[in-house]
C-alpha cells in the first residue's frame, strides 16, 4: 500500500473514530479490572477444583443418589447397595430397583390402609396357605417385604405362570429379580456380600458425609454462577458502549466503515495494477507510456475527493 493511501486512511481514522475510542476506553477499564479479579479467583481454586471434579464430586453425587433412592425404597443405604449389586446381574439398575421396591411399599401400604388393591388377592389366596399375615409386612423395609412376598409364593407352590402374575402385580419388572430371590434370597445375599467384600458398599456414615459434600458442592456451583452473573452485570454497560460505538462506526460515513471501504478499494486497485504488470516489460507489444499513465492513475485513486465512497476508475488504454 502506498504512503499516500496509508496517510489517507490514518487521517480518516483519526478524524472519525472519537466516539469509538471513548467507548473502547471505558470498556478497557472495566474489562481489565474484571480480568484481574477473575484470574486471581481462578488461580486460587484451580488445584482444589481438579481434585473435586476428578474424584470427590462424582462419588459425592453417587452417594447423594444412594441416599435419595434408599428413602424411596424404604431401606438403608447399605441394603440398597447390596441389592443393587445383585440386581445389576439381571439387568436391573439401581434406580429401577428403587422403583420396584417403592411399588412394593405402596402396594403393601394400600392393603394395610384399605384392605384392597393389588395385594388383596395375595392375602386372600396365598398368605393363609403359608401362615403369613398382613401385619407381618407392616414394619418391613422394601427389600424385606419383597423377599417375604417371594418366599411366601414359593412355599405356596405356585406355578411359574402364577409366580409371574403375582410378581408383576406387586411391581412392574419385579419378575426380573426372581432368580435372585428364590431360595430365601440366597443368591441376592451372596452377591451383596461379594460387593461389600470388594469395598463397593459404602457405610451409612460415609454415604451421609458424601451427601453433605454433594450439597456443599452444589452451593459452590451456585456461588460461581452468582459471581459470573454479577461480573456480567458489571461489564454490561461497558460492553454496551463498545457495541454501540462499533455499530456507529460501521454506519455510512463511520470511521471503521470508511477504513474498510478504503481497504477494499485499495485492494481492487492493487489487483488491477497486478493484472497489467506485464505491460511494463521491455518487449511488451503495447503502448508502454499509455499503460504507465494508466497505472499511475490507479495509484492516485485514494487521492480522489470522493474516496472511498465515490471514485472514478480510469479506463485502461486501448489494446
């Protein structure tokens, strides 16, 4: 780009960009302060954040889920984990198991309260045969109630079809657990003991401590989100001023609009010059003087009074 072009662009930018510079300076002050605060905050929490994210946070989240689901299933966290270890072997995940046990509690509670519901047929047709009463179910946990239910059906000698009917009556997909609950739940017990032996069953105190940690981490997330929102609110006026200044500078006649239009025009002129470089070769079969004058006119385009909004491109010499 020629010195005259650079000069013209510099003058235009200097004369027309006052509004943009004012907005930019305001933004720079706020952005600088925010950046320093954010960097200090980030450095202080980087090491702790890595440990929380990589190890503690997932375990705390899982423990919170165990605590929640054990309440849904009306059992202890340890019992739920032992049963979950067994249930996974038959394709029943922990959340589904909790739903099954919740349904068991609901059906038992329904019969104890109303004398009807899905358990009515069991207590009228099966329970009397094996000496089981509704009151025996009253204070049982979800796993204990389901195990007593299955054991009673086995003692009554029901067929496989009847077993399936009664299992699905008490909870959808409860039939999937039958291989674990037959024989007084021997297989479920074996798998639960194996899981505990491998350290895969957290004790009540550990679950509670991790549950509290999960809640604390949730508060950290809330605090970080609040800090982010406050920073955004503080920065909003500066960003708005910068955006308005930029928009204004891109309007017709604005500083950046003038510069960009000028650069586009200069680029077009440079392309035209490059396209006719060959005319200045010593043995070019053209009027070299005419082409030299044309090329100079191209170089002088930025000096035109209307540049860059209104310019007159020169016509190339006749071939």
